[in-house]
């Protein structure tokens, strides 16, 4: 063959070889993609995905592990402690009894005798309360003894002695329904069980928005009793309107009792007006008397209760502890047994 006849055929062969080579490279590249992804994890996808993946991995490596609420609530707490934010469905919730509380229905005073009813204790949503809910103690009356319903929640056993007692309470200056003017009492107190011959103790917070017992001014009485006999006590009246949320606190140690309102000390008492033995605690709403006829409804609310056995704590320390429980969604703590 002449060179002129060979040239076109050589060019065609070179072109064919080039196309085969390109095809082989392309097929080889496709085959290597999975191998590359396996060897370089996190580098696949768009530029946005590539940037996000390392950040997510760093977040996983540095983030604090999330502990389920149930585990946090069950975590060990300080010895000799009770905390309750009153997360219950109602007065008949079995958790109330399981946590050491009882709704009062038995006869007796104070207030209008034998008018304690279970229906006044509830646990509604309250926007202004820590955690968004609270216990509510409702009193209703038509101005007669038979038409009056007082409310009280109390501890079933006298579990408390020296230490720090605190509660966040909503004191109201007027009824939710009806005419104002009642000698209405909103109370938080610690009291000895009724046993003949046993040492007696009683430590009271009583807010009277319309006064009472001869007083016509709004008044908060902080009172330490030596015995249950009328007048056998020392007390301090504070004359101010307290409508709204307040933290009330009592400390008892070595025969000295101190009362605090929103972190400020308002009164102290010492022996013989101190704790002489175990006491229970209670929250209650009741009437001193019935000065007029007509239907009315009063509501007192309690956000939480806190007790630390054997230690006098500063108000700020109690506030910090309570904030911690709310932050952890811890509704109830009881490490008092055996303390």
C-alpha cells in the first residue's frame, strides 16, 4: 500500500483508541466513587452538607448528655430534704397520700367549726406561678356556718423538727366572687400533733387582708406558741397589703425561731417559744367569723413547699435550690427518712 492510502486508516485507529481510553477512564472513575466516599466519610453531597456535617460532629462531641426527666427527678438529693411543687391532678390524686399529704375533712377549728371540706383543694394552671401551676385552697360561704366550706392541706405525719421551712404563697386581698369585708385568714403553719401531755409547738404565718380580732388593717401575723392555751404565745404583726406572690420562711435551731418574708427577717422568738418536738405542716383558708350574708369565694394559692432538716439556710440558698428543681423538671423530692 502507498503511504497515501495508509494515513486515513491510522488516523481513524488513533481516534478509536482515544475514545476507548476516555471510556475506560470514565468507567473507572464511576467505579472509584464509592471507594472514595468510604475512605472519606462526611465529604459527600453539596458544599452546604459538607460544611454542616463536621459542625454536627463537633456538637455531638462537646454537648452535655441529655438526661431524661425521670432520671433527673430520681437523682440523689441532699439528705433530710422535702420539696414539692404540687403537681397533682386533684384532691383525690393518690400521689398526694403517697407523698405524705392529706386533705382535711375532720371537725374542729380554727375558724367556723367543722366546716373543712375536700372539694376546696385543687391544682390548677396558674400563669404567674413558677412552673405554671399551683395548689389552690378555696373558701366559699353564704354567710352562714352551714353554708361555709373551709380548706386545708396538711402533712399526714409530724415529720418536721429543727431546720428550714419555706413556701411560695399567693396572698389575696379580696374575694374572687362576692362582696369583700370578711375576716378571712390565709395560713401556713407548723404544729404539734394533738397528744395529751406531749410538748406543744406551733409556728404560724397568718395573713388577714381585712384584719380581724379587733384589727381593721391588713395584717401578717408571725406567731410562736408555747402551749395551745389561748394567748400563750409571742407574735409580731406586720401591717401591709400583700396581694400577690410571696416567699415565707421559718428557721428553727437551738431554741431560736426566725421568720422571713421575701428574704427579710421580720420576727424572732426563743425558748420557751420554740420547737419542742416533731411537728406537721399545713396550708389553710378559714374565717374568723361571718360578719354578713351573701355568697362569696376566696382563693389562696401555694406554688411550692421546701424543707431542709437540721440546717438553717439563707433565703437566697433556698431560692437557688428551688430554681434548680424547676430547671430539672423535678416535681417532688423526699430524702427525709432516716435523717
